[in-house]
C-alpha cells in the first residue's frame, strides 16, 4: 500500500477522566474551610437584611437594576458613581497581580469559582461512588443497574447544586424572599428563569464534566500569569535533587543510592488537574497544594523528612541543591515588585474610601436644550431652556431650591411650578425644565454667550451643588 493511501495520524487525544484520590493535610483542610466560607457567603448574602428606612429596600446586598442603584449594607452607589465599581475592579485586578507575583496561582488553586465548585462536585462524586479506585472501576464498567443508579444520583445532586447556584445569583438582583415566592408560583420575570437555567447548566457541565479542561483550554489566566511571576515567586515544585533517582524497592541491592521519592504516584493520584509535579512546573498546575499533603503523608510513613514537594522559588533551587538555607518566605513575598503592587492597590483603596466619605448626598446635572439654542419672545426677552436633573440621595424628603449666580440680568422659572423649587422623595431622581430669561436691553440678551452657574440648595440647610453652563443671547 502506498503512503498516499494511508490516513494521517490523528493529532487529537481523547480525554481521560481524572478521579482525584482523597487526601488529608493542611492544604486540603484549608481548601475545605475556604470552600465552606465562600459558598456559604455566596448563598447566604442575599438573605441578610439591612434597615434603610421606609420605602427603601431592606436587602443588605442588592443590585437594583430597576432603580439603577447598587446597595451594599450602608453604602448606596448610583449610576453616576460608577467610578466606585471601576475602582473595585481595578483593585481586584491589581490584587490578582499581587498574589500571583508573590505566591503563584493561589487564586486558581483556592478561590476561583471553577475550582470551588469542582471541589464540591468531586466531594459529591466521592460520596456517591467511593474513592479513586472505586470510581475508576465504575467508569470502566459496562452500563448496568448499579452504574445507572450511581450516575443518576450523582448527576441529580450536581444539577441541584447548579440550580442553587443560579438561584442564588438572581437573588442579588431583586428582593430575595419576594423573588423566591415568585419563582415557585410562576410569577417571576422570564429573564430570572432563563438566568437560572443558563447558570445551572454551565455549573453542571463545567464543574461535573469539563473540570480541568476549563482551566487548561478555556481560561486565559494560565497564559497571562507568566508575566506576573519571576524567579522569586513562591510556587509548588519538586526537589528532584533530593528525590532522584526514584525507586520503590528500598531493600534491594543499590537501594542506598536511591532518592527519597518511592514513585508511589500519590502526588499524581490526588491532583485535580492530572499532572505529575515531578515533571517540573507546568501551565496546568493550579498550585492547590494537594500534592504536598499527599507526599508529606508518604514521607511520614517511610520515615523521611517532609518537603520533597513544597512551595519554593526558582531562585532557591541552587541554594538548596548545594545544601544552603533558602531565603525566608517574607523576603520572597515582600520584594520590589510586590511592594509596588501593594502601594498601587492601597492607593486605589484609600482613594475610594476618601471619595465615599466626601461625596455629597445630592446631585445635579444641567443640559441646555440645543434646538433652538434660544427663543426671542414678543417683548424682546431672550429665553434659554435647560433640562435639569436632580437626585435626592438621602433617606428623607427634601426640597431643592434652584437659583443662579454669575449673571444678575437673568431670571429663572421652573416649568409647571409656581416657585423655583422642587420637592423629591427619598432616593428619588427627577428631571425638570428650567427657563432662563434675559429682558430686552440687558447685556445678557445682547451678548453672544454669557456664563451662568445654576445652584441647587437644600431648603433649611447649607448643602448645595452647582453646575456651570452658558446663556445664548441674540448676538450669536
């Protein structure tokens, strides 16, 4: 047969499912506590109440799309204050850079939603099917009643977790108790049901079936993290100068020449990514620390010192290989790069806090009506029209008194009002049409353009804001 008749070799390798073995240790315990804390916070937070007074939502954390506001306990963010949200996103990005430069992919290993929900799904899988060997046998087994029963129960629990995930998400956008009743009575908006369905299926598929593939192929962070890391970044590595050459038979001839690694594969069997850390640092490694727990457990059993696999920096390799003491952890964590990130992160945080405390609880914006720019009345008076938007960001009813400065020739009136004041309810926004008029013969009426400052003052107090604008006369 000629070579042209042969099919080209396939470049696609079928995925082999990963069944991590149960492991105990400090890193696994820390991951359990973090999982419980983060999931508990996610599911419970929408149900926490916070009294903001009458006619105000009493949900502590609420993204009120209808009212176009974000509530976080005592803090209320309006649309024009989106810079607070932008600042928090900047802090999150810089924080991710900071932790990655100091400790590698700790976000991926401990706090990433994909990792957290995958850990939860593996816990359910282990509870239903058993530990690693039992799950491997079930996976290789032909479909029978036992396999259908166990997979059906596992998938049902996964689906319920996914539904709870989507359900918790929509509660952040509406009053949670009311929405819960509406969901079960069929009165909730269709977008709520669609959101729950989408998040249910993505959680079910990503946490149950795709798992490490999301981290390796879908997530861009493994490819970006290299720019955040250097030779002083602490990450998980294998001390090959201590572990090599590997060997299982410790009582055979030449065993004294073997390293500490007994090639038991414990570090591989517990890895949720299915990698062998002894092959060196890899893009797929999420630095979850489970291989450290597994290896330390084996070292304890064979009477060898712990730390064959552990957190270390590339800059310490040669020192440890030569038998010298490595740098202290703090020298790796606190170095110029991390200090710069910390300074930037802190500066943004302090700026947001200062802006939060000095912000005013009233807001005004002025937009001149441009078509036409001005109107000449029958008596020669020149009129300009403005749309003034007022926001009462306080929890009480207040009267906004409008006035002008910078030009004594101008007179003000409010459309539909006998006085130049507007009363707004708590957390209410209103748009009013304001007229500025310059009588015939005044300088403002004859000029092409005059500067004017419109003030909004809270009746009975000194609180006030202003907006700069212009008055267009006949001269333009």
